[in-house]
């Protein structure tokens, strides 16, 4: 399942030649992305050109469709009249409660209140850097976090694997970043899962959801959960942002395997010019319960020398197991980092606690309402006398009265 990704970085050309043909491959139930620190040389045309771009500031963006989409992401406003849909407001309301629908989720939420916003014992994330500053390694065990989020959405096994892998990848990519720096990973895909979203920050907080939590597919040819088919084709969009940055940093890469970690590693290489080894896995047992989840990320820094790369390649090759196999065999994230950093003189580990945290609030719903077109808001209020919104990330439901809705709407207009 390993994938060989050519390095686009010119400074690694020499190594490409030196190590041409060495590819790390694994058979695993996990999405394992093995990015070679070298490749068959050159950049195959099969790889799409780099699509990183800076998002330009937009004036009067309130009514801009993209802004609207971003601002309302994760919040579904509910309409009574089926099919009266003005995107992104989705119809539903008084439909029968289907498993996984917002109403069904609410019953799960009440059972999950203890899970939301709190760390699950046993979940831990560690990171370190080699003494020579050439390699960073991060590892996470997030079994409780992933199991809790899958229980929240009552996901099918393949959806659990997809969501869990995305949550693990988001945690690893945010690990060690500034506390307020956020990462938004979004698979916009054509497969039956429709989308995967994971949002994380430098404090080890993450949240996410999938478009269709109940997708069921036969196993792939290796007998594993077929996440690649659930995802299908499309675009992986990664947005890094920080309150003090002028603009967010956005990277777009085409989805190639759909196995999540492989595509995220490709994003790191193509958009952030960081060669990496990224493994993210979720083990779903026969009862459909997540019993192991976690991963690791090895990143090669620009000044890495031949010796460091050779040691790293050896350590990765000797790891011998997927992330979930390592976790299930009792290896802690610290053990995994130690294996990956053998002979590389790692500095002392920094440890943090990952947790599932949703930032939804009444204020956020009010800000969203302020973005609705006036006619649309009138129509919603005429139909149902209030505004109902459901958070896609945690299932919390919010209600605004007609007075509150208009207050929010008018206050936003007054500030323009
Ligand atoms: Zn929420």
C-alpha cells in the first residue's frame, strides 16, 4: 500500500539518484504513506503541478459565496420544507429520524457529553527533534478520541477508518505549531463518503466529520476497509491559518489514492516542500468498534544530510508494523518515536494530550445567521418561526428566536 512520491525539491536531486529504486512498502490495514527520500529521479508527469496559493483578501466578503461557505461550514441550518434548498442551507427538519441524522445524533451526544472537549485517558501525543536539527518525529495514540468521535456519528467501519485517519493526520500536522495556529483538512471527493473534514490546532484539539457516516463497501483486494474507494477522486484542500497572519495559507492537491495519509503526505511534499513519512491508522474490530487509532509523522528538514537520511530510511524500514499494529502490540507513542529516532540523538520528548473539541457556540450561529440573505432569513422565519442550526462537528443543536435572528442580522449590517 506504500506509495512512492517523487521529491520536487531540487536540493534532493543528488539523493534521488543515490537512492533511486528504494521504496518502502507495507502491507497494512492502514493508510500508510511512505514518501521516499529520493525516487526514480525526476518528477513524473503523472503528478499534478503544485497548486499552492495564497488567498487574497476580499473586500465586502460577507456576500461572497466562498466566504459564506467557509463561515457556515460545519453548521447546518434546518428548513421545514423539504427540497426548498438554497445552498448551503440543507433541508430536513421534520423528516423521520434516520440513524446518523442530527436528531439521532443528539441522543448520542447526551451520552457523549463526557467525551466532548475532554481528553480520553490513554490518548497521548509526543514529538521530538534530532539533536542535529535535521529530522522531527511526532507520534500519537488517539484510540479514545477516534472511538468517541465515531460513536458520536455512529459511523460505519469504513467511515470510522476514514474519519479517524483524517483526525490523526490533522493532529500530527498541527503538533508543535503555535497554539492558535489552525489546520483545516478537507477531502472534497466524488466517492460515497462525499467529504471528510478535520480541523485541528496547535493545542492538540481536533474535530471532524464525514459527509456520509454510513457508507458501506466490500473490503478491498487486501481484505481491508476500502477507504480509497469510499473517498474516490477529488481535491484535498489544506488551510493553515493564525489570527496574526495576514492571509491563510492554502494548499490544494488532487486526491490520488484516497487512503487519506498518502494524500496528506503528498500535500506536505507538493505544497509545503516537506518530504515526510506519514502513517495514520484506525483498527475497527469485529464488533465495529474502534480499538486502536494513531499514527506517526517523520519530517525531513531542509538541511538534512546523507547520513541522517540513511539512518532514517533504515529506522522506517525496520519499524516493520503499521501504526495500529504498533499500538495493539503495546508500543506507546514514545516507543514509536524511539524506534524512528534510533541513532539520531533525539532531544527530550515534548508530550501533549490530544482531545476532541468543538468550538461551536450561540455566537457563531448568530454570526452565521447574519450572513444569510434577507429574503432567505424571512422565508425561514415565516416557515418555522425560528432559526434552527445543528453543528456538524458535534451534533449540538441551536435555536434562535425570530427576535434574536433579526437582532443578529441587523447588528451585522450596522457594523458594515
Ligand atoms: Zn459543535
